[in-house]
């Protein structure tokens, strides 16, 4: 297998299994967590309308950077470049993507009316993989991160258990 095929498989599998992806569009917009569905070879997102997720810096025909993180540990699995494609409302591609997105949308205020609202007020975008994955930083492969207060255990003073017993009496 070639490196390109392995990258493609990693992008697809990781993105399918992730509930959120981090997407950075045109600068200076920061990366933003977006819910999505993997559909027909791309991550599909809906937003920019009332009550939906904002999609800053994501414009049709431009590039974006998508980072997929592990559900359990939160560490980066893969980062991949994407081409942003805005789907035309009412097109067969739009209908297909919206059917998938509708099934994943949580807590929608309008239920069955949602696709029509998306047609009027939102944008549906496909983030299509566009090039090789971004390599992991060298530092993450060479050494563990430095300890932080959240990851460092401090020894319990020897007198503490005696003090705690006295307070219970």
C-alpha cells in the first residue's frame, strides 16, 4: 500500500468515528470545533444560521485545515488539508448531505422543519480531503510533554493521616 492510500484511510476512519472535528479556515479565524458527518468522501457541516454552529473563515473554493482528535484521550490523531465546497441548496448532493446531517443533529428546535430552515438560512459545506496529512510535530515523538500541576502527584505528608484521624473524633 502506498502512503497516500494509508493517509486517506486514516483520514476517513478517524473522521467517521469522531463526534467533533477542529476546523481552521482562512486566517485570522481560529480553529473551531464543529459537529459533522462523514458522507461520500468528505466531512459535511451545516451552520451560519440562527441556532446553528458558526463557520468562520470557511468559504467556497478555499482551503481549510481539519484536525481529528481521539474521543477517549483527546490527543490529535490526524490533521488534513481540505477544500471547502459549498453545496447548492436543493441539489441532489445537498439533499443527500442534509439527510445524513439531519440524523446527527441533536436538540433541533424544529425537528422535521429543520431541512427547510437550513435551505433558507444556513450553509451546508463539504470539507473534501485535499493533499497529504500534516506530520506530527517532532517533539511529540521524541519526548513526553513536561509535567504540569494536573499531571504531577505530590507525596502526602506523613503527619496528614494522623491529623485527619484526630478531626474525626
